[in-house]
């Protein structure tokens, strides 16, 4: 998994946004849509800001872009500010000309008996769109990608999963206390993510340095789901200096 190290988070965001915009332009020149899998969280904020700037200033056209949000907390209200759909709308897709019908998110309120069907439909929608052209990823301190927590199976599909205590601790301040953090979440599985044609794994900050090193230099193991990206033919890790600080 090749690593690219940037002086600042801003440089990293510029680079990530350029890769994404080039892909969108190339595909749209061929009359093809671009299917993106997108995360929430602090890491991709700069990249989304940069993509919005490219839309505003250079007319980057999102009318042929299809977006799938990678994950969602299960059981929270649709208008909960921590909802990934709202987050992604606010930080990204409300600010560009992506078509509403081309935005797909997992439903935090799907009733228990419909979860399986909901997840199969999500996988079918991704497949039907031709699979992911590019998946943008952050990484959890435990090596999760999306909400594929440690010990997720490489072949896992979109599903309901139980959040790892480390993940719930990390979300505690957003929910005003760890006890308010949902116990479960819906996530796109590792299988559709690993089948993406391009993957960009972003990591910012010293607190990610240890897991970045394990992901890039450690053994490939279900203990660190992100380590499966070592086997991907076109996955890149984009890191700032602190996140790269423990690489050999
Ligand atoms: C969220 C997601 C997660 C985050 C990861 C890092 O949609 O997919 O895998 O990318 O937890 O979160 P931040 O960027 O907040 O450190």
C-alpha cells in the first residue's frame, strides 16, 4: 500500500480532491458516471471543502456523480445532527450540483425486520451502478474502515454491526457522553470497498500514527481491517507528517 506524505493537511486535501476531480472529468468526458463511496468524520473535511471550491471556481461538474455514504449509526433519529446523511449533506453534497436521486445513504431508522433487505438493496444499488470507481476512507484508531470493525470478514457485505468500544469512545464528545453513542451501526462491507477500482485512505494526526504503521507495514489480518488494502491494486494512503511519523 503506497504512502504519500504531505507537509500539511491542506496539501493532502488538495491532492485528494485533485485525484477525485480528475477521475470525474475523465469519466464524464467518456460519457460515464463516477460512483464514489464517501466517509464522514474529521479527516475528509478538507477534501470536501476543496471539491466544493473546484465546483465553485472551476465548474467541476457533479451531475454525473453517484454518491454512497459508507456508513450510518443505527437507531438515531433522521434529524440527529450526528446522522451521517446530514453530515455529508452539510459538509459536501448540498454545496455541489450532485443530483438528489444520485445520493444514497443507509437508513438509521430501518426497522429490525427490514435490515437484511435494506442492506441487500444497498449492495444491489452499488453493483447496479457498476461498483465503486473510487472509495475515500478515513481510518479508525482500531483500523476500521467504514464501520468495519476489527474481525470483520474480508468478504463482508453491507450489514448491521456492533461498534467497537474504541469507536464509541471516539464518538463520545459528539454524542455528549459515551453512553449516548449508538451500540450498532450500518456499514458498507469490506467486499464492495475492496472491489473499488481506486481507494484513497486518508489519515491525519499523530493519534493515527500507530494504526497507520500497522496498516501499511504490519501483517494483513482481520484484526486490522484496513490492512486488507495492502492487497488492493490501486489503493493509496495519503498521510500528513504526524500520521506518517512512525513509518520505517
Ligand atoms: C465514518 C467512517 C469512519 C471514519 C474513521 C475516522 O463515516 O467511515 O471509518 O473514517 O472513524 O474518523 P475521523 O476522520 O473522524 O478520525
